[in-house]
């Protein structure tokens, strides 16, 4: 039982060391942290870039039509 707990703790520590720690603050000022694997973080960044490009295209189109 104790050996299982030690093994699980070691696996968690190894997983955290392989992941990227992302620190952030909540609205009430509390500091939080999450761990993500590099592939997930890259996927999220790519999605945000895609949304930024879509929003930019929308703004340019609205400006051309005189709505902006």
C-alpha cells in the first residue's frame, strides 16, 4: 500500500516535470497554476491565432462596408 502511494507520487511528479506550468491570477487576485503538455498548449495558441485572424478579417470587411 505504501509502495503504491510512493509510486503514484513519483509518477505525478514526473508528469508535472514534463508539462509546462502556466501561472495565472483570478479576478480576486489569487494566484493559480495549471500544468499542460506542450502539444495541448500549442494547439490552444494556434486556435487563438486563427480566431484573431478571423476577427481581423471581420473588422476589415465591416470597415470596407462602412459599418466600422
